C-alpha cells in the first residue's frame, strides 16, 4: 500500500460508483470511466480470461444481474487509507433469471462481500473481490446448508 | 513507518493465533463484548466468548495443522481495519467441509473487516474463499503423481486415527515391510493391524497429526505430533490416565497407490518421561517472545539435497562449526526444542555435545526427499561412548541409532529444523533407561 497517496474527492467515490453504477445497474459504458484500461481483478469467482483489463470484464455485472435482475447492492462500511478503499457490502435480489446454468428458482437471496480497491490517477487500478457464493447456493437450495 | 496500534492487534491475531495456534493470547486481543457477524456454520455458541473465539483457529488448525496466513493488505480508517490475507496450508488433519484429508497443498484468499476498540477486536466480518478452498482439497490426484503419494500417506494415518484398520487393504501393500515393528509383530497387513490395535488398547483416543509432508520419488516423509491418554498397559507400564503429547516423524515408500514400507522415529524417551517411569531432566525454558516465522525465496530440489549432504558431512561428521555459522539463519529455530538458542549457536551446542560424548561420531543418510523449501532425511548414526553424555560417564560402548531430520530453507539458509532421534534406543545401549 502507498500510505502517502492523497485521494481526491472523486477518487474517494470510485468504490461506491463501481457498486452503484457498474455492478448494481450494469452500466457497461461507465466501466471505462471507473477502471484503468489494464485494471486487474483478483478473485476466485471470475474466470481468469475475464480478470485482466476493463475490456474483458466490463460485462461482469450481468453474471449477477442476469440471474437477479432486481438486485440491490448496498455499501455497509467503507474504510479509506492511502491508495486503498475497502468496502463491506451486501446485495439482495430475486433469482428470476438463469444462474450458473441453472434455471431460475424465484427465491430471494442475500449475499455479503468485501471489495478492496487500489486507486491511482483517478481510476481503479486493481480490485480484490470476495463474496459468499456458498451462501447464495445454499439459499437457492443447490447446496445443503 | 511504524504500524498503528490497531494494525498491530490484527497482526498479532494472524501471527500468534492463526499461524502458531496460541489461543492463550485471545483475551489480550479480543474485547469481552466481541461479536462475530460471520461465524462459520457449526460454530459453537456455548462457553465464554473467548472459548468460542478459540474454536475457530482450533477447527482450522485441526484440518490444516500447518496453516499460515500472509497479510497482503491492511486498510485503516477510524476504528475499522479492512484486511486481505493469503492462506497457505496442507490438508493433513481432520476432514474439512465434508472432505477427508488427502494431503493437498492449498492456497486461498480471505478478506475481513475488524473493528478495534481500546486495543482489542470487538467486531468482525469475514469473507474467506471457502468454495475455492473446498475445490482444491476435493481434487483427485493424478495416478502415479507425488500428490497421489501424499494422499495415500495422509489416508493411512487418518484411517489409523479412526481405528478403521479394515481399510488397510485399500492402500497398504500385502507385502508391507514395517521397519520398526513391535516385539513379535507378524509380517504384512495382519501384523500391522495387530500392532495398531495393541497401541489403541493402551491409548484409546490416540491421534497422530501430520504437520508437514515432504514427497519426492517414491518416498514421503511426514512430521507430526501425537496425543493420547494412557488408559491401558503400554510396553509393560500400567495405565497412568495421563494425557501425553509427543513428536514423531514417519517415512513411507509408496508404489502404485499403496504403501510398501514404513519407518518411524518418535520421542519414546519423552513419552516414558511423561509416564513418570524415567526422570525428566530440567529443560531450559522457552523464550518469552516466539521466534519469527522466517520467509524467503525457495531453492531447488538439487540444492536442498546438497545442503542436507553438507549438513551431515561438514557439520556432523567433520565437526566444522563454521558450516552452521554460514548456513543457519541467525534467528533459525527448532520448534521441538524451544529452549535451544537460535541460529548456529543452538545447533553447534548439540553438535559439540554429541561429538565430545562420541569422538568417532558418524552419521549416514539412508533416505532423503526434498521439495523446493524443505529437505528431509533418515539417518543411521554410530559412535563410541568415550566422553560424558547427559551425566553418564564414558562406558566405551559402541552405539548405533536412527534419526529423522527436516530442514526448512528460505533464501538459501536453514530457517527451521526438526529432529526425531531414537534417544531411548541410544540410552538403552548405554545401559540406562531401557
């Protein structure tokens, strides 16, 4: 971490905008505004070919929005230090579209996650994603709880 | 830049509770009003808050005895610290998420939010990549691979722990050779089953936990700790009802998915001392602060073989103490001998003690296996007792005994080492204790 980095007010909003405008609404165009062109996403939940570069991952929100079109993503807690933003969030949604190749169940789900962003030059340069996919599979009844 | 107090609290939790399993420090690090918002399924709700906190590292280390977290990121604002870690472990202990242990190396990430008040953790949200972890431990190894050999040895010990000796036919070769049989042990699988039954009659709850496996070629070395309650006759010693803790290191040869040969060196002397049949000499106390977990670049398998060969020849056989000065990190530790001074000082103390008691001391490597950061070897050691040894005046007797040793290497230096010596066998040959 670069502890001495001074974020601008616009940079401090980047995490929240990633959630509200990109992940929550599926605004693919805004991805170019929020992420550096060669931004890297680190996550066990994203296929490696999709993880490198905004061009590759800009459509990722539809992985969730396709399955949960009414989904709401809400930030619960944010910490900012140096060039890092950490956000603890949760989402609610109804499974009315196909998810991971499975037909819709009509069930509502609630999932928690944490995202950590590295910011510089006005854009997100790196994003580390963790979320409780297991809880979603349990709520959909795919995996026993 | 010095780390803030709140970050230091989180770092102590990782380094002391997770990486070392020291649950005694939990009250120093956790607030009595602690709330875990993401306790894993099955987490206990009984006992004090500290007992409940302790269950999570206990469960984790029970499945992954060598678990080690590396802190990748800490972001602090107000009283919250957001964290990201990478976990490294081997699945050598108990089942996890419904998957039996099979010795896999696993790497996973985890993120968390910790709120710290008055220097203690009071709230926590966690996001470990459990599906990613489960996928790695549930992978079936390729037939004939080192991973398969690790899985066979892990299963062997797990089924022994479960006292499910009928499963032996699936992973023990009918012509299995036990190089350390108990007196009167019959050959092959029937003799092996009988030996374990005798052992579990003496200690019905006995449990062997591997803390590390090193596989190369058809050999697998496994370093472990054993715990059991002495409830029945053991080597003629009647039940003491004491719970014993001792160390043991095993070596197996694995061919075509089955163990074909086995060796073990374990701390029988320490066990006898705990049973009260052999007096315990006073041991130096462990240091107040635990030794650092030294990390560094891995080496090559060939270089690690060479290091072990030089360790034996230069240091032990020729007594060149400067070899240890050069190849032991100054803060290197021996976890099984926590009172020994760190670095070359502690090692050279033992070398000098052995070489003055047995001036013609000689050790030979009989088996060796290495990975990129570990090298394990079994030794046969000989010497003539012409000097004082643990207060025993010279007897002039010729002794021969075995040992298994493991060195961990970082940046080309030995940073940790473990030894299981047949000390009881050695003492017996000198005419004491046996």
